[in-house]
């Protein structure tokens, strides 16, 4: 477990590097406020409405599908580590698992969840 | 054990070396990319500052430090400030598990040349790769800018879609290396690189990491023409340069990961071990490890830049369907082929079956290319 302390130390050091970079910019850069500068950049047009508006529903669909399949990928990792001990039993088990996975995948494809139009 | 100050010193030195190697790599990668791109486009590129323009990155850095930082009106100030840090920190710490030389006795103690040689290295890589999505999404969301918002969303959808294929590529490597520790994976490639055993897997992995780090031809999140640089269009000065830094460091890190997983990491070419009585081997001289790794990383980085100069950006709907309909089933099939090959070689006690893995996977890769080609052609002719 001791190695994780080293990772924590590296997180602290790299956060410090990032903060000091921003701090240097804040310290040395000029500060001249003006109204036009505060406006979000939209290719020279005056922006109207909120910047964070409603999102197309496809993105949610992708997120849900991702959660489904990513959990399945995670199941693969421990299986792969012990695969040489499980041998043919592990292979058949995983074939069944992949089979079930592929049914869901084919269903999502058939329903048009993977289309982006 | 934890109160041993020399251990803390070792960790501090290792993480500082890793971080500053990545920072230095970032500085010269920007120069390398501009020069290489210029060459490919028959331009000269930066050649004024210093010999061959080598000081150009430092000039850029000094310029960026003295730029004004501003926050757009109605932006979420805290998240806007945190987003560049959240982007750059994962890009640095993901390198913590990458071994750059074999474990050696040095100064009377055993030193492993990775900041943390953990036994679930691949799981760590996967989790940190997922965390790096946050910075980009939050940057896009907090800017209160429609372009930035779209860029952040596109980026998150793209990265999570390609992460599935990335996960299956990792599974392939674990199957071949029989371990999740990156050090053991490198040692397992002593006799043969995994890129030779699973060539389609290596190419697939490279395509997927290109999408993961938002490089051309998958650089949709920062499509200059449509989104004016996407998620970081509201950032200026040092905050912008942190995003820039994260992108280039991620390039270096994924090249390192590709080298470790498929191209033998810090080890020499597998047939070079016995040359000159092992004088070129890392088993004899540990300090050759970083040199070999550096050579592999530079070659992979050059391929990335080459790709950027050669291919146009692909359309977003095609990018998503490529990820979901081609890469995901292909990588799943490759995992299955690898597993079947290992079991066959194991049960029938013949290495010959093991070599069915590269043959079948190359055939499958060619088949996938043919299917993509055919489907694009039929679409093209259908429209005209």
C-alpha cells in the first residue's frame, strides 16, 4: 500500500506546479478591466441567452451506454489476470458473458442508439 | 517504514524527475511538432530564436506569462479556475506507474524506476484516463460560452466512447502479459513484443489513444473552424497554456503507455539481448532503459504528428459510429482471439497455435478495413 503514498505525493507536487504556473500569470500579467473584454467570445457576435443551454439527448444516451459497457470491461480485467489458471473453463464462461453482452449490443444497434443523425 | 525519511526523499525525487521530464518533453514537443509539420508542408517553421529556433518554446512561454488573464462574465469562477488544474494534474500523475528502467540495486537499496510500481497499474491507467475527462467538460461548462460548451460535450462523448475499446485493448495486454503490473508486462515482452503477437491490437490501441488525447484526425473538441478551439476558447494566458501543456503531456504519456504495453517499454529489441555479449541489454546496464524508452516515444510522437499532417479531421457522426460500430466489436473479437489462442497453445501443448493469434487478428483487421471501406463507398454512391 505504501506506493499509493508516493502517488499522493506526486498529486501534491503536480498540483503545486499547476498552481504556481497560474499564480505566475496572475502576478505578472496586466490587469485592465473593460466591459467588452468580459463578454464571451462568439466570433464577434453579441451573445444572447445563457451559455449553458439544453443539451441534445443523444449525449445522455451515449453516457448510459458507456456505463453499461464500461462496467463489462471492468469485469474483463480480473478475468484476464487469472485466465491462465482458469483455462478452458474461463474461456467458456467468458464466451457466455460475451454472448449476453452482444445481445444487448445488437439490441442497442437495432434500436438506433448508436446512430448520430 | 513510513517514518523513514529516505523513502520520502526517494518518492519526492522520483516524482520531481517524472514531472520535470514531462514538462521538458512538452516544451520540446511543441517545437518538434512545429518543425516537423513545417517540413511536411514545405515551410521552414520557427528558426529565428536561438540555434535552429530551439529557444522558440521559451519565447512562447515568456509571452504567455505576461498575458492578461480574464474570466468571462457570468462564468462559474471557481470551476473556471479549477478546470485547467483538473486537466493538467491527471496528465502528469498518469505517468506515475510507468517504469522507465528495470528494478535495480542502487545506493544500497532496491529502487524501482517508476514513481509507484503498483500491482494494478493498468487499472490505475484506466481510472486516471477517465478522470481527465472532467477537466475538459468542466472547462467547457464553466465558460458560459456556447462554443466551449459544445466542445466540452463533444470531447466527453468522444472520450468515453473510445474508452471502451481502450479497455478491451488493456484486457488483451493483460491476457498476454498475465499481470496488471506494468513492470511485469514489460518483462513478459522479453522474448517477443506484444505488437508482434497482436499487431491489430497495437494499431487499434494507437488509434484509440489518438482519440483519447483529442489529436488529429479526432480533434473534434477543438475544431478550429467550427468551434474556435472548443472548450478552451475563453481561456487566456497561463490558464490556456495549462490546457496546452496537458494536451502535449498526454501525447507523451500515451506514447509511453503504448511503448510499454506493446513495444517492450524500456527493454531493447527482443533479438538484441545477446548482441555484443549483452552489452546493449538493460539487464546489464539499467541506464539504457530510459534511452530505449525515449527512442520509442519519439518515434510514436513522430507518427502522431505525421498523422496530423496527413489526415483531415473526420466528421463527428462518423467518429462516433467508428468508435461504437467498428472499434468496439473489433477489440472484443481481438480479446476473444487472444484468449482462444492462449488456451489452444496451453491445452494442445504446441506453440504453433499461439502463432494463430497474429495471423487471425491480421486477417480480422483487414476484414474490418474492407467493411469500413465498403460501407463508406455505398453511402457515397447512394447520395450522389
